[in-house]
C-alpha cells in the first residue's frame, strides 16, 4: 500500500476509510466484544482461565477430589498424539494430529481422561478424536 496516494479521505475506498478512522481515534476500535464460538461464558480460578463456567465447576470438583486423595496426578489440558507427523514421498511434511482433553487424572491407578461437553461442542472432529483415543490408547473419554 505504500504506492497508494489519496488527496483526501473522500478519495479512499469506503473500507479503507473505516480502517483509517479506527486507527486514528483512540478507543474507536473497542466495539462490542465478539461472542465465544459456543456462546459459553469464560471463567477464572486464580491464574487459570477456563472456556466455560461448567469446565471451571468441574475443575473445582476435581481439586476437592485431589485434596482428599480420591484422585492423583491431575493434569489440565493434557495432549495426546493420535498420529505422528510424517513426510510424504514428494517431501510434503504432514503435521501430527493431536487431541487436547480438558482434564486427566489417575483414579485407582487407572488413567481417566475427561472432556467437558455440551451439545454444540460434540463436533465431528471431537467424535473422531474420541474414536482415535479408544483405538490407539484404549482410553474411553469421560464426557462431563
């Protein structure tokens, strides 16, 4: 855009004019906040931020269970590699496929993986990852 020159704002295309005005006026860009993808309200617990109130409440429950010794090794946002990355015959690098759960912990020596779900968050991608978790690791994801 460095080669563009306009005599006045009236000569600018409408979208460029809007952008220019937003950049010049302090606070003009602070419009209404965009709603979250699944319309959930985020929640905080100290330094931790959760995508939904339901997820934060489940964290509270798990912390009580951890403190009382019912569960151990609580992890937030644990990642599981469902398929390793690889390079094709033509040299194209294919990225790994990873699934990030909401929580994992040990209960009775067994690994438990949980995902806080609502109807809109049970996406096709999630359902596919749930099948991969069962076939690759033998883990049934607990939906909360």
